[in-house]
């Protein structure tokens, strides 16, 4: 069992000692002369327990609800570093069916399977801050949050190397047909027919989205002696020179790569970035890797490209409509649209193909990354309570920030 937790050690014990009694009072009620400590020390000691900023009156516990928290070490860390606040933990995601269990929080923390839309926000009238324990935030309606003056913070950096390492695990699994070979040997079939792979050395990797994760992928690719082409809306030529890769227009990267790896956020401009037209530009037989967001790829177009041999194989850590896969029983309560049903059907088609590898949105899921996520989430919440929010993805002007 992993008993380690990402709790901070520097100021956890002090608040409980402060709360036990009012310091400095002599017996009989007489006070000695007061020596005022430096302001920064005063704030540092009291910040974990007291709310000073926009969330509520000083010293009043703030109601905080954490969805998708199922493990004891997470809860222990949150209870230690947010001591004195009113914490509620729920194992399930936040949905319209589970929002009434939240206890009307002032601070809400969710993960990627929760859906925080306008309807859910309407049922959380006291909400002041959302701390998503993820880098992506497409599961949160930012416009609705801005309208209500709700601060939203994310975890911008926690798993660049983690996701990049998983990406290369997928690339190697496809290039060397590792999953197919494993399934065969488990069935006592030790033939090599159909298992011939290819070397990565000398091949060309196309990285779509050369941000923090993409750059880690590029570093690993260069260690494999691969050539790298990259496309990004904000290129950094100096980095390209140092790491030894080239920036090119998107169409040129797709046409020149043996392996295409996606590392872009899901925004309107990247929805179905990989569609029929873009698949047609790819080098025939190239591999597609997606550890970004499912909707970056048009799944129907991917299936067609696989059928036609344009794409030689795909390794996907994310899928369109992935929240429906394995949760089909929810369909009986809230029938989805035709588009959602098509996403579900396409997902099952991909699951049945032996030229496709699918992992359950786990590229981020390492012990080290999870600790970093929780550390940053706690820091985000504490900064908000102190009146100086950090890592905001939906900045709210001070004059419009929600107050208790």
C-alpha cells in the first residue's frame, strides 16, 4: 500500500496548536505586553486555517467538496493541509445526479469525469471557486463560471514527462506489435506471422502541439535517434535548434511523418483537427497516437483511414465519448443525442480492432504525477483563500469575483 502522501510538512501542525487556545494570556485574564511577529510569518501560520480574501469571513470554515476522491492518502493529505475547513469527499464524478450530495460548497474540486456545466452551476449557489485536478478544463463551462464570478484554477504542470513516457510506450507497442504478440502467446501461439515491426531509429515523428508535453516527447524521440517535425501555434525556434527538430505547417508535418502524435488542448479550433481531409494528407501506413483529448480526432474518419490503410495503426489514450464507454447503463436514464450514440458506436468499433491500442485515459496516471496534482490543487485552494488566486484558467476581475 502506498502510504506516502503529497501533504506539506512545513505548516501543518501549527494551526491545530493555535486553535487549541488563545496564546499569550496569563492566568487571571491579564495579558502580557504583545510582541507582534512579522506579517509574513503571521500569514504563513494562519493561512491554512483561516479564510482571508474573497471566500468568507476570517476564521469561518469554508465548505469544500472533492469529487472523484476514492483513496485514503488523498483525503488524509487534503485534511492535513486544509485543516479547519469543512471538507466533504465523494468518490463519484459530479453530474446532475450527484450534485445534490455536494453540500452546497463554496470551493469545489473535480477531475476529468465530472461535468460542470451551467445547469450544475445553477444548483450550486454558494460556489466561489473550482479547482480542477487536471491540466485540461474542457469539462467545465468557463463562460458560465465567468458570468457567476467563479474562479477556476487548474494544474498546468504535473505530468509532462509522465504523459510523454506513456506516449512512447504506445508508439513502441504499435511499432513492435507488442500487444498483438502478447495476446497470441497467452493463447499458446508462438508463431511470428504478422508480428514484424519496424525500428524507430531513422524514422520521422510528427508532433502536433509542441508545448510542455510535446517537447518532452521530442526529447525522447531524439534519444531514439528519430527525426522530428513539429507544428505549434507558438513556435520557439531557439528550442528547435537546441533539441534538433523543425517547425513546419501542419499539412507538411502530416505528410512527412511515420508516426503522428497529438498534444493539443481541446478548444474549438482543435475539435476534429484530425478529420478526413487531414488523414488523407498522412504518409500511407503512418501511425497515429493520441494522448490529448478524444474529440481532437474525428473517430469515424479514423475508422475509414484504418480501413483504407492510410493509417497503419492507432494508439489512443482518449476517445470521443469515452465517458459513455463502460457506463452504458446511464443511457437508460438520460437518452443521449444521435451524435453521442455514434461516438459510442465508433468507440466499440475501435475496441474490436487489432490494429488499435486503447488505454483508459491513463497517460497521466503515475504515483509521482498524482502527488504533484494534489500538491498543486492544495496550493491553488490556499492561494484563493488568501485572496490571490493562482493558475487561473478563467480569470475573474476582482470587482466581479464572487464573495460570501
